[in-house]
C-alpha cells in the first residue's frame, strides 16, 4: 500500500466510530489455542478493554488462515481487518483511542523498547517451549502443542500441518540464534526478562504512573497466560512467580478489566 | 555486529588480541567474528562473546543500577527487532547497495577463489534470515519492503535519540553494553558510502546520535577514526584503492592472465609442441618379468 493510500485508509478509519459489533478472532479456546497465541489474544483483549472499546471474541478453528497476515489474533471492525497488537494499537489511535498520549518522548521510547523486550524474549521463549525439540520441550511438543494445534483436522492433514508449523518455528529459532539454546538457557532468558519488567514496574500500579498503556496490556497477556496455562512442567510459571510485584500487577489488571471473567 | 563486541571490549578494558583475517574459513569457528578464549573455547555470536567477557570480570555495566540494566536490555531488544532487519536490507538486499558496495568490498577482500562465490552465498543467507525474521517466505527486495524496513529503522533511531537526549552516553558519563550495541549498529550506517543512503540521511539528521558515534570512534577507535576521516576527504572511488596484499594479488593476477593466454595459444594452434622420438639409449626391460609382476600388483 502506498503512503497516500495508507493515509486515506487511516482517514476513513478515523472518520468512523468504533462499532458495537467489532469482533476478535482467535483459535478454539478449549481444544486448539496454544500458549503463545493465547497470550497474544489476551493482550489485545486487555488493550481494547483498557481503551473501553467493546469487542466480541469469536473462536474459529481456521482463525490462522482467516488472518490477513497469518498471525493471531485479528479484529474485524466495520469493513477492516487488522491483526496483531502493534497494528491494532495504530488502528485504534487513528480512531482517537490511545493509552499512551500522556507519555513524554522518553517514556514513549521506553514503552516501545519494553514491548520489544517482551516480544523478543517472552514470546520467543513460549514458541521455543511449544515447538523446539529439547529433552523436556519435546514432551510439551508431543503431548500438548502438536495434538492441540492439529486437533480440528483429520489425519493425515493434522500431522502435515503440525510438522509444518514446527519446522517453521525451528527455522525461525535458528535464524535468531535460539536454535542452539538449551531449555535451561531459555528459562534463564525468561527470568532475566521478568526481572527487567519487575525493576521497571517497581511499586507503581502500572508501568507508567497510574494509567495503563499498551505495554501493560502486552505484559499482562503474556504473564497471565504463563501463570494460568498447564504445561508438563511448572518451571516457566515459577520463573514469573519469583517477581511478586508482577503477580500483583496481573491480579490488579484481572480484577479491574476482567471482573466478569474471573471465577 | 563484530563492531559491537569490539566496542564492548574497549569499554570494559578487556585485553583482546585483534587478528584481522579476510578468509572466514580460517577462523576457528568458520565464521567471523570469532573469539578464541584462553580455555581454547570458540565463540561466534556477539552476545555470547559479551557474556563471556562479563564472566571474566570485564563488565561495562558494572555501574548501572537495576533499573538501568533493565532499560539496557529493553533497548537492545528494540535494536534487534527494528534496526537489525533494516541493516540486513540496506547492505545485502537493496540491489544497488549490494552490487556497488557490499559485494564489491567482499570480492576485493576475500582470497581467490572464495571471492567468486562467498558474497552471493552470504547474500542468500541474509535474505533467508530476513524472510524468517519477518515470517514471509516470498519476501523480495522492493519499494514496499524498503519503505516498511526504513520506517521501522527510522522510528528506532528516533526513539534512541530521544532516550540519549543531550547525554554523552546512554547512562551517564561512562559507556555500557547498550552504547556498544547502538554504536555497533549505527557506525556502519554512518560511515558506509552507500548509493541508496536513506538510513544514513536520517541518522545524520539526528545530531546527538551522529555525535555519539563520532565520539566513540575518536575515543575508543582513534586509529580507525582517523582513517575514516581520511577516507571521507577522498573521492568515492578511492574507497577501494587500499586493498590488503595488493602486490601479491597483482602478481597472482598476472600469473593467471599469463596462464590463460598460453592455454588459448595452445588450444587455437598458434603455438604447437612437437614430440621428437630419440633412439633408446638403454635396452627395454625384460618383458618376461613384467607379466608376473603386474599380476602380483592386481592380486
């Protein structure tokens, strides 16, 4: 899309108010969705709730193939489809809904840097644990990831798609230098990331003063999912639990924005 | 990225013996950069090298608070996600830059015959890496991709510029690992003479980042800094005049040319070599002994 076309689209988006029937698509919650996709989806839901924008969550077995970028989750608003948190944040900003308008330049730079830290470390670690063959990770892959990912499809397509996905993720891990890592090194990276987030949060209710930003939504999505997802080992959740302020942070956001969901 | 760990080693005061080689296959790991430790261990990834230096008590982040350490980690992630792909694109994928600068530089610095196939192979590897990083198998060089890459990179530079502000380094008066990483990413953009220099133009518009790179070059790489200042005053073509082992390469080129000319002369019949049979001075060996001897050899 050219710059002129992009500007035109954003103008149209800005002109139309947020509709009541906005929809967020994700894989099937009970049988199919994996840790990383669940985290990304929860981050988008948290962000939209923080903005006060209503959205209906719809689960589809083929959500990944419905998405324009092949990434999950994506939202369908009016006649537009937008996938992933970053573009969704830009899209809502065009409509006049933003959580980071109150930040100065340095704070905005820090917010974006920490968002990249979460994507670079937590998201990558989730993908590694789901798909990469290390002694323990293989267990997760065989018992959880492959069966869940391919659950909507019949044999032999189920096997083909699961292997294809695993191959894709492994190639990406090699490209970013994670191919040679052991599971312990991955857990160490998660600890390092959580400690960095914990230091940044300190005693504040949110990462930047008293109002949540997209960083808060992203961190909540990943940490809450890690804490509440059952894997073959609890090691990943234990690393998060070692930072008490992050636990309080997750509880606070859950109570504030997901009251109706908490059971 | 070799520049990042060299800068880190300088900041931390680590005693490194620098050995410049133009053949990556002669490196202990088969790739460049590589660090051979005292324990005869070989490390290739800059992040692994920095971790090793830290374990050896050469730590440029020693004075950082816990929060500054966290910020450092976050901004390094920002660089990896936003600026690294744009650097790969600018040097390896953008056609004009690759042909006029990157391939030419490697072809002139790599030994024969590696200079014929290694640059192309490296380009394919970098394109594959970019495809995997962006999750797009059909990714090719083009206006759309370039615009997206450079937009991300420009945003990253703006964020770094805002974070640096009017300070000399990112955290106070002494450089840290973040400074090393930022310098390692920005110095090549600033100092390379690329035909398509959009990234360089944007970087030069951010005075504090430009000064940051220049200061580090002058303070920690004084010889390199002076050389780069000399080359900037020279015309564009002079960039490749100072080739290492120039005499040897000229001699080899002359030999190859001579060999080619002789081969051509022989093949076209310009020069012919006649075989003249002389009478045997000695009697031929006893044929009776040859048969059994050959049989033994076969058996």
